[in-house]
């Protein structure tokens, strides 16, 4: 049995050949388990949810050789054992550029099959990734909307931590429980391999003792020099709030700016609810 892939083995930070004929082997799977173990997470996980992707640079040829373009919304369940490294997704999508397909439905079926195989690779359990192709005549139905909630960024705080500091999190135990939605646009982390910056807005929805908002904002800012993939950062944020603040309900949703024509937007929740709409915000 081959050993699991590691981030250092991916194409990140390396010169990559541009291949424009279909090649699903580009998709590079990385197990979720290692980082979850580092965070002290085990089954059953305290959350459910998905990673919502948008592919903005999707193109192929029809059977007459005419280029086609589209957007793709991709939904990767968080119970899948792997993530797919984002540069490998870009290389995979590029491999479609000069490949002929009968129609958009065939492209959608191909993406679903290939991505599903990649995220469940090496597992006896199998599942399906959701893929929705959006053709140009429907582009104007794709809205731009910021995350709803009370902005934490209004607070004038001192920031001294640049690595995740869960000790900054706290609650007012003497106050009545609340249900509220808090938002910040100040989340920044770095790629686990290249160290290049990743920018995001984050929404935290919870019920329980009121979370200290200044401490929460300082905590989110503390990711500024932290190296982790998007999915891992959101799971770390969820886990730290869950453990430090003990809410009765919690959902964390981050929308990261796109890289290489793809954005990744992880959503984790402690309770069953519909996935958020994959709606981009202005920075995406």
C-alpha cells in the first residue's frame, strides 16, 4: 500500500508543465486526518459541513473545436478523507482547455467523477462531490454579497499575536445566553507549503454565553503568520471556539479570495443545517 501524500510532494511552489489535454492524474489528494490529529480531533468529529469551491476559469472545446466557458460550483463534504490541493485542481482544470466534450453535462459528470475519486482516494467508504456548471447566459444571476453579521472590525483593539492564540478567547459567564452572528474581514493565513498569503472573511454564528468580541477579533488576527490550508484554518477556528467558549451551537464559515481561478470556502457547523449559498463577496 502506498503512503499518503504530503503537502511537500504537491506541485505547490514548483515549476509545472502546462498540459491542455484531459488528465485527471493532476489531482493531488492530501489526508485530512493528520491535521485533525494535531488539533486533538477524533471520531466522531464535533462538526459537519463542506468545502464550497468556485472554479472561475473553466473551459473546454465542443465537438467542433469551438471553445466553451463556464463557472463551476463544487461541494466537497468535510467527511471525505482527503482535501485536494488547489494548484493541482488548477492544473487539472487547465487540462480540459483543448479537450473536446459532447456538452456541459459531460464536463460536469467528468468533474464529479474525478474529484469524488480524489477526495475519497484510499478509503473503503465512497461518496460524491457536488458539481454545478453555470453557463455564460446565467452569469448575471451570480450575486455579490458580503457575509451577514455584526462586524468585529469596528473594534479598536491592540494586536500582539501572529500565531493562533486560543487563550485570547473567552465568554461572559455572568450574562444571559445569546444567539448572534459575528463577522470579520481581517482573517489572513499563509499557504502551508509556499507561505504565500491567503485572505478571507469569516462568519461565526453561535448560541451560548456571550463571546468576548475583542478577544475573538484578536484571536482571528492571530492567524496572520500561521501556515495552514484554508480547510485546516477553519477547523482550527471552530475547534478553538468550541473548546474555549463552550457554545451550545456553533457554525464557522470563511470565504477566501481566489487563487489560480479557484476559491475555497470551508463551512463547519455543530448542528444540522443547510449549507450556505456559494455566493462570492467583493474581494473574490
